[in-house]
C-alpha cells in the first residue's frame, strides 16, 4: 500500500504531495501523523490518502518509518476541509493541517497526564507486622475509602509505607488518565420560560440551511442556542458554538457547564498547553460533544454535527488576519454542508453582507425583536463634546456622564465605561518640532502605558523608555495623544476613591483566567465601574449595570475603511445593550464630536433596519462589497528592494488582465501598505476591486501570477477586514 503524505514544513517547494510505501507490519490509516525519511532528514508528515496503486517509480520510493500516534489524529471530514480551504483561500497544505491539531501536540511538547491510584489486593493473604503502624493505617484507610490517589496516601502516611505495601502485593497500583480542564464558576440555572419569539426561532431552525438570528441585545439568544443544542444532543448529534472573544467564554461556559456538564469542552488560545490538548482529546474521543470557543473551535474534531452556531457573527475576529488566512463563516458553511446540519448566525447587529443575504433569501431570517425580560431598550443620550468644550469642560467626561456616575455610586449599582483604545495615551509628540516616538521595527507610533511607565508597540510588542526630552530637538515640551483605558480608569479612581474601578483590555488579561477573575470581581463589586475596550462590548450580562458610558464614539468612525460606519454602529449598539438587562432601567451616555452624523441617529434608536437601508445604498453607489469584491495582495520582506521588485513584476502581469476583463476590474493599483513596516519587514500591496460576475476568474489568474513569481512572503486577502 502507498501513502500520499504532506510534509509538515513551511517551505513553498515542499508544499505538495509526496508518496511513500506503507510497511506491511505498520498499521497506518488516513489522517495519521508519521515520521518519514526526507533527503538526509527525518520529518513529520500527514497521511492524506492511501492507495493500492503507485503513481511513481516504486523502486525510487522510500518507506514510512513509523506512525507518531496510536491512531489517526485528523478526521476525514477535516481532510476534505483542508482541500476546500487550500483552494478557496490559496493556502499551503501544511499550514492548513496545523489548524486541526493543538500546536503543542504537533511539536511534541505535551502528552497525556496520568495519575497513580492504589487499592487493596483482596487476594493477598500476607499479614502485616503490628509494628508497621503506617502500613496498617493505610490498609484501614483503603478499606474505608476504596481506591485512593497515590499523592494522598504518600502525604498522609509516607512514601516508604506505600512502597512497602506495593512491593509485598498488599496493595495494587492503577493508572488513570487525568483530564486537565479549565475551571469555571458554577451558575445557578433558572427555569426559563421562552417567549413566543424564542420558541418560534427554535421551531424554525430545523433544516440544513443557514439561518440569521437577528435579536436585539438581551433578547435571549443564548437560551435559544442552548435549546437548539439540547435538541441535537437528544438525537445523538454533536454541536459547535463559537464566540468572538475569549472574554465571553467564562460566562458562556458557566451557562453551558451548568446545563450540559462534562459534555462541554472549551477550545481557545487562553488555555494552558495541557488543558488545550486534553479538551481537544475529549472532543476527538467523543467524551465531550459540544465544542465552545473562539475562531479556532470551528476545527474541533467532532463528527456527526447536528448544529453549528456563530454568536456575534458580525465580529471581524472571525476573520484570520495572520497566516493561514481564512473566514470562519466559510469554514462553518463547509462543515454544515458536509454534515447536512443547520448553521446559525446570531447577532443584534448583523454584518451588512449577512443581512443582505438574508433579505435576498440565501439565508433564512429569524427575528427576536424584544428583550427576554420584557423591558425597553436603555435610553441613549447623545452628548455633543464641542458644547462641553465651549462651556469650559475640557476633561474626558461630560458633565452629564459624571452626574450619572454619581447616581450609580449613590444607588450602589454598576456602570461600564467603553473606550476602544488601550494604554494611557495613543502617542507622545514633541510640541516644538513635531517628532513622534515610533517603533524601530514597525511604522507606527508608540503608545504610552503609565502603569509600566513604558512606550509600547501594539504591533510587535517592543517596549521603549518614556520620553522626557525630544531626541530630535532636545525640547522637554512633550504632548500626550488621545486617551486610552488606563487614563480613563485613573481619572475615575481620582473621582471615586472608594469605588472598585476595574479595567479590562489586552494589558490586564495576559495571565491565565484573567478574563474570568476580572468579570467575577466586577460582578461582586457594588458599586463598581468596569472600564474596557471592545472586550466588554458584547455578550456580558450583569443585572446591576444601569449605566453605560461611551467616552469616544467617534474613534472608529473616521478610519479610511468602507466598513468604519458599520463598525461604529455595531460597537455603539452592542455596548449600549449591556445596560438595563434585569429589572433596573438602563441609560447610555454617548459622547461624540459629530452628533449630527447619521450613524448616531440610527444607533441611539436601535434602528438596525434603517441603518442597513442607508448603508447598503452607500455601498451600492460607491461600488463596495457586498456589490463588489476587494482583493489585497500583501508582499512582505526584510529587504525593501526585494519587495519592490516582486511587486513590480506581479503588478505588470496583473495589469494585463485589464485588457481581458475590462470594466470587471473596477480598480487596480500598487502601493506601499498604510503601515509600511511591521516587525522589521517592509510591506507593499496590490489592491483590486472587482465586479462579482467575473471576480472568481480574475482572482484565480491573479493568484497564479503571484504564486509563480513569489520569492518572499505574500498574503492573499479577500475583502480584508483591516486595510492597514
């Protein structure tokens, strides 16, 4: 028998199928990891196909050395997914296969963990000397308690006594696998009475279609998800549930663990290596039947899927912006089709693309138009910060927001303050000459972090000393840029010294379980104020939050990106929905310097449909997605000349496509990337905007041109989420 093997190496020249002989005495199946001879080296590979016929000269073939694991580790469905992703996203086989396994497992850095237990040997007739008091105590303990962990016996009675009894055969040793599982606080499950909209949603989601569940914040989408999964489990099927942020998993997991117990497994990057491996293995073996997690959980090794759910489907975190690049929606659609099961996309603010597909009948639209608790949505009050400046208030907070915060504190309630920028200030600039501190390796300004008293690059992570004098002109007139979460939290601590002020952003959530600890502490803080980035904007449910303050509503509005208005609407609506989720009335204070912009009118009225009609008209008029397709080809290399040369070669060839496709290529240009250097690598790009009619053909030809010419890192992005 012959095996077709993908070598686990990044080199482009090796990204193809190699053929090996399967030794007769070796039990190797499709999906197995194997050691293979490759030149003078021994490398790891993945068996993607087994055949009885050989395509090459058999005398020149080498044999597989051995299997790495006791059984195949990649399910056949995922191998089919590999072929789909490689073709659709122009990916390498090896980098795609790596998505399906815990990285530490692939690198051999994690193994199964076993614990040693002891129990009495009922068949042993040996009498223990009365002088061996510890041994007698162990025997009595085991009679009363049965099988006991080795560590407990050794801690209580001593290792030598345990060893002596084992050597005499009085006690027997057993090994049991220990599953390292993430810990979550239990949640009391209340009996939930579904409203008519929730019940209709559950009844409607039954066929192998894609459903868009458009439910206002607080409409009870999670309860719908759990009922749908419960129904599929009863049929003997499995489920995948995705959330966009790791910060959402503590609350979701507590909910699901309370409902489904050990049938739930968690997959995301915040777990330890052992936890991630064991959770993956529980899913692979069928011990766990529900996979919950961020983007990577879509690759859970589950078979016989009954439903796939993507919560907050509009979130850009579902698009992988690092190699390998892919759209989670595409992967989920493939798996849903393969398993002939429903795919549910849920959101209070669906993406423009998804809502258009629902309006046109490609998705089935289901609506939850009211909150599950029957309460009205919180009132949004828009504050013109220009008026605050004219009135002499140049601070972070408007007078109205401050007054509402005082009310929260006095009523022993909670508030959430949203600003989607971490750090203390966004840059440091010399007032005299205009010098701005930038990263040596990235073409971006450094962010000041007061807590560490360092300047940090948010692209590569490098840290620098804080400026006291300008390195260019020597002036000590250093100005700080726009405020971040750290500064907002500091100001609140000055104003409310007796109140627990918590901060949640990428800087405060670097350690294990940090998301869970912050959320748990906030839950128990009354009064309490939680300051955060978009981590706090969605999914969280705290019954005592009566106020949400949006410090800078304009932050995402004026980005040079056609999605900036959509993202602003989504963020405002999502974070506003954190207020008033129980019997307490909620209020939202939205601070902006552009109060007349149409996005604030729609957001303050929670009018998604009105916003959609406005935005889709703008997209159609300007010929932007979903009416066209944008392709970004990003070239990156340490040597700038190499990147420029390759860009010229590729652009010259791609430009010839205009003669063939004419007006189907609406826009084509080559340029430096907006962020010209990241981690020491220069970045240039080709941007294309295509009519949908022939977009696939143009995309394929452009990729073939780049693939043939490529001698450096090239990334092919379709409708990129981030154009920087």
